[in-house]
């Protein structure tokens, strides 16, 4: 940003000036542009003035201004613990197709900053990438499930279990009619190059994808909300672009009123059997009106019952409310992305348009029951804010995540086999899970146990077809004999991303013996057919994170939701 400056009242020597300049520059906030993104206006970070009289006497005056406090907000995440199977054999969670955390982490690393650990959601890092899972043979089942078992790269005594869910894809021309409402934050906080100007460029890339049968509306909100563009046929690109171009930032942020007007507009143009979705684009800095997050979540949850989904696109730095943007998309049956460049906008709104807009399966839940005769311990990597109770799996009233057309979802478990010597938790001496209790329980059920002695775990998935209220069940046993000697390229890359996230969060489970060299080596050897360059970019981010952590130490906590 351009700093408005006032002269210091005391002169400093030339040598001291050099030190002061370094400190001033180091303290300035940074705006992030990806190297491969179209150039935008670069903000001036520091201004200096040297009056002629001062120059002549070799005395300098440094002009500077205080940097605005960083008020970015993230939901606090406590990493999933290691569980002993004898005590807790069942793991249940909702799938997550969000990718916002990856782009946000990339933004911070590109700025030369380590992200706060609560900004790092490992499942969203994993799900940013395409792993080439097999596609479903037909649309009778909306997705294909793939699994792989192989030794963990960072601990040969542990096994990684990869679960991949690949949804069927739909050509853009075959997408049903879309009724889209662009809900755009035009408050004063959006008056930054990486906010409203980037937002306009992002949605400008969406416009050419629209068809005559689509309808698009624009609602803007600041101190009050207003309808900028009523429902308009998608082939009227000139009108849509003109409405976008005329948006200007100013005023406070009445997000609650904006959301209400957006839903009312979506209901007005509702398309039966079509795509009905609100796309909320904001830095999340709601400060008037319905500013309470719980009230906003209730509003969005009530509206999703009418068949209108809500997705969120995050923008900007310094005051970005990640916690609110991510949670609103969750309760709105939508997905959350963070836009840090025009290239990321293209990925979300052009390349992945079908998966962003069209839901092919809803309330998708995963449950894994581990066999205590084969598995001693397990740990689910990521999905901390998607965990469900065991009984929630069969309860069709419990909301869960959605899969869009062409979406793929990845989950990783790190498991320890019985007798491997890699256990991290001591068994209980008394009661459930103790060695004595396990021996007593094993004898009367030996016959039943023998029948399943080769099973490592049973994978269950529940999902609903669009418009249905009753879920369907898929069950897949995972066999011990299927543990491979070496992980595939797919699993190696997924492991490198998981380790990357763990190290950014403090390295609790990966450890220093593997470290950044292990992450970089795995990623370099598993780039594969990287036609879009996403894996190569990840490799560069890992190298950047390694250098930053070596020079500045572990990451620190930032502001978290609810504190």
C-alpha cells in the first residue's frame, strides 16, 4: 500500500539510516502477485524524502507510517490424534472439496511469510491437485472409489492408506441451465488491488462461459445492499461486463443484508432442475448488519433447503476472514476457494466450472472401521473440522459435504500394523482396549475373526443423489495382502503434500529426520504429467517454505475464530 508519511523530528546518521530503511521495509505489509499472473499495479511500500539542506549536511530524514494490524481470522485447528484401534476402531468424517487453504498458503509463501498454522488445512492442500483416479463407468453411481496401501515415506513401520473418490465429469455444453447470483463485497476494505480489481478480472473470465439459457445477476453490498444487475441472459456479455466494471469500493460491510437480497434474487430466477447458486466474493470483513457468524450460518442453512447453494470466493490480505468464508460455504452446500491471482480465478471459474457449479452427490460421508487383529493404530490426516460422530454416518438428517462434476476427493490415513513395532501409544492396562481384555474377547469369536483375518479395514461411503433425501451405501474391504512394497507416483505426491502441511503446522508427525528434504525429494520424483504446472509450482513452494522456516523458525499462531 502507499504509506502516507510525516518527517521524523530527529535526524539520523547515514549508517543508521541504512539500518532504519531495512527495518522499515521488513515491517511493511506485502501484496501478493503470482509470478505467472498478469501484472497488476504494484503498491509502493515505503517513501523517503531528503530535503536539500539535509542532503548537504549528510543528515537524512526517514518518512514512514505504521503498518496496519493484521486481523486475518482462522478457525483454530487441533490436529487429529493417533487412536488405538482396540479402543476406537471407527473413524467417521464428511468429505471436503474446498481448496481455499492451498491458494491462501501460496499467497503467504510468495510474500516471503510463513502461514499461521491454523491457516493450513491439510485436506484442502491435498484436494487442490488432480490424482488421476479412475472415473466411474456410468452415472448410475456418481463416483468411483479407489484405494492404495503402501509404506509411509517418513516411517517404514507405518502404512499410508489413500482413499480417492472421483466424480463423473460433465462437458460445459451439457451443464443444465444456471441461475447464478454474484454477491460482491464493495465495502471500503475491498479498495485494494488484490481485492475488488482482482475480483472484477476473476468474474470477467466467467462471463464467456455463460450461455443464453443461463441467467446471471449481480448484488453488491457495502453500507447497504443493492441489485446492480437483475437476472440477465448469459449471452449478454457486454451488459454483464459493464455492470462489473462500474462497481466501486466504499462504505462499511453489511454482508447479512447482501446475502438476504442475493437469495431473494436467486429465488426470483429459480430454475427447476438447473443450477441455482450464489457466489459470494469477499474478504469476509462483515462489520454491520448481520455480522454475527452464527446468525449468518443459520440464514444460509435455512436457504439451502430451498435448493439454492452458496459458494464463497475469498480475496485479499490483512483482514481476510477465512473462518467465516469457509464455514458459510460449508453450511451453504457449496465450496470455498481463495483467489490470489487471475490464474487461480481461471482454474476455479473456467477449468473447473462444472465442479464449482454442478453438484452430483450430496451429504457424502466416509467411515472406516479398522480390524483390531491387524491394525494397532491409525491417524486421519486432516479433516479436523469435518469430523462426525459414529452415529451421524447413518443419520440422513446430518449434513455433510458435496461432490461436484469432475471433482476428486483424497483422504489419507497413517496406520500402524499389529506387531510392526511402530506403535506410538501404550495399550491400556485395565478395561476396554487392555491386552487382557483383548485376549479374553478374542477366544469366543475366533471363528468369526478368522473369516476376516485378511481384512485391514472396511471402508463405507454414504451419499445422496441430487434431489433425494435417502442416502445410498457403498462398502469396500481393504485387504492386508494389497499393501504394496512401494507407493505409486500418485501416493508419493499425496504424501509429499501431506508432509508439507504437517511441517508448516510444526512437524508433529513427520519429524525432522524426513523434513523438507524429504518433501522436496518426494514431490520432485512424483511430478508426472504436470501439464498445468501445478505440481511444479508446489515444488517451488516447498523449497520456499524450507528456506523461510530455516531462517525464521516454526510458524506462530494467528487470530482464530471465537477468540
